[in-house]
């Protein structure tokens, strides 16, 4: 399929779904849909879930296969690694040799190579969304998806149990992370304070970045000093053989992640519904308990002065104070009473966020445009990410905030009308940033534009 012509620099809405599907097809190796070529040539954990949601709009079986492929990389502990490497492509740093997971722990799979950290658990949300579409569509494909769900359910359950057991052994209701990459918002100012305490060892093995070759505008990617810290943390993880307990006993980056915890609460709701459909009452109770625990954890992180949820540096006890989109985590998991929800949505719609006078359209910037550290081009420090807008749009629908959801959806689709399907966008003028033809951007556009819109939002 060739991409439809861009009319006067803007894609007509009708042609956008076709163009987005063409992006996914171009990024498809036949086995995985790469996030972007050549910047991200492997399978990333949370990208794969968004991508599967997009694929489901035109090829349900392919959507299932995408998640199956990701779960082939699942560790014996249940962890779904943040990258499952394509053995044929050496074009990403840090690659499998640098992670050396299988060499250092028997928990990592030996038949394929992965990274040794994880990303937000959006997978159960994606599975439920795919199932909704399948039910809506009916026929053979729906039967296929039904059988597939039975098969993927225990893998999802093992993944959720991993997060509870290893990322929150004290049962606080907040998941802890060992690397900013685990949050999916790598370079967000959420983590500045945590990273400022990471001292890079003199014995950091030399390395060569590949991302800055592909995205030559350095201002759009993390800085060298930041990258050194990211890569150094891998060395720390290697030294403890990727053992979570040993890492959290002394590792130099340790934080609770409110956004990941909120996603986890919502994902447990989704998985509990699937467990119910599969008639597994004990697991329904277990998963509902997790959902409640993590919802409560997120609520306990809400700063009463800013109304936003805050991450905590576990090494200093300090709460994050920079207003980033992650602060709206309570919308993702639900649980606010109506006046609290009203207040949070009013903040979202205010000039600090979606109504900021310089925004080209009312999107959600990764960092508040009014924040001191806001940088409109810098990675996770200001630009808007369509995939995050989609997640929050789904959450707003689930919370009954239809008007704000529609505003966010329409604003994002307007920006996407340039046909670039970029990784992220300058929220002040809609310029595409990072890499073009990013799969999760195309995927969320497809979900929004899907003609058979599933009845339920992905987040419920
Ligand atoms: C590191 C693939 C991934 C996304 C992350 C995004 C970015 C990687 C990088 O790309 O992270 O994992 O090299 O910057 O921050 O959210 O999953 O699209």
C-alpha cells in the first residue's frame, strides 16, 4: 500500500488511517513491528502493546502475534524485558552484548536476547482492547483472538505477579524502578533529582551512541552526561546479576513511579475482567486486590498543593516536584472522588497545561509549559507524545470526562495531519521531532480512526 498524497502539507482525515497503517507495514519485519527505523530496530515492551492495539484495527491476528513475540522474551521471574532484540540488527546501543543478560542470570531467556529492565505494564490494557475489537467484529478472527487470550493470560498473570513480588515487596502500592528507562519517559525532569545522585564509575566501559547519529539534532535527545548515567546503571545491574533484591539494596537509582503504578492498577482491572471471563475466581480476587492496592498507592502520592501525583526518590525520601504529565496518573487508575477529579481535570484544562496560550492545539505536553525546566524540543522535557495523549484520552473517557477526552483526541489528530507520525512534537507549533514514522504514533492514530471503534476504552 502506498501512502496517500499529502494535500498542501496536511493529510485529509480520511487518508490518515491508511497512511498510519502503511507506517506499521513499513516497520514490520514479518516478525515484529519495529518502533522506528533505523532508530529503534528491536521490539520495545510498551511500544509493542500500543502497536498491537493499532494493528488490531486492520489485522487482529497480526496484533496477537506481536504480543506473542514480545512474551517470548519473558524472563523466568515473569519480567517482560523492555527490549527484545532482533538478532539480525546490530543498530542500537546499548545492544544485547552490553546487557549480557543470559550470560549473567539464568532468569533471562537463552534462546533470544533481551535487556535486563522493564517498562510500564500496559499489556493487559492492550489485550482487553484487542478482545473488544474482536468481539465487535465477530467471525473466525474473533475466535482466534479468544483462543489467544486464553494462552496469553497466564503470561500476563506472571508479569503482574513479578511486579508485585519484586517491585513492591513491602506492599506499599507503588512500584519501584531502577532506571529512568523503566518509566518509559527516559529523560523526564521527573528523574533529574534521582539521576543527580548517580555517580558514574571511572571504569564505565567505553561506548558509542547510535541515537545521535540517527537524530542529528542533539537538543532533541538526552545529553552525553545523561547518557553516561543511563549506561552506568546497566553496569550496576550487571554487577548484581540483574537480581532485584541485590540491586535495591544499594543501587544508585531507586524511585517509586506513580505513572507506572497507575497503569498497573488499571491493567489489573483489565486482567481481573479477563480472569473472570476465563472463570478463575481466585485470580479475579487476587487481581482486584492488586488493582485496589496500586490505586491506593497512587492516591497516597497526590501532592495536596499541586493536586498532581509525585514520584519519590527512595534513596533520599524526596518527592518529585516538577509538573510532568505523569502527575495526572490518578486519571489513569481512577479512584478520585468527584470533586477531586473535577479539580484535576480543571488543572489539565487550565493554562498550565492544555490551554497554555502558546500551544498550537490543546495537547498534553510531557512537562508543563509553565514549568521552569520546560524545553519544547528536548526529550520528555516538553514535547507532546501522541501515545501519551492516547493513554490519557482513554483514561478521560473511562472517567466520564468526554469533552476533555475529545479535545485531546482532536488536537492530537490535528497535529498528526502533517503525515509524519513522528516520535514526538513541538507543542508550540506542531513541528515533528525525534524520528519520523514512529509505530506507536501511527498505532494510536489508527485506534482513534478505526471504523469499528471498540465499545470500551482501553483504560477502564
Ligand atoms: C530507551 C522506543 C522507546 C520508548 C521509550 C522512549 C525511547 C529508548 C531510547 O524509545 O526509549 O528505552 O533509546 O531512548 O523513551 O518510551 O519505549 O520507542
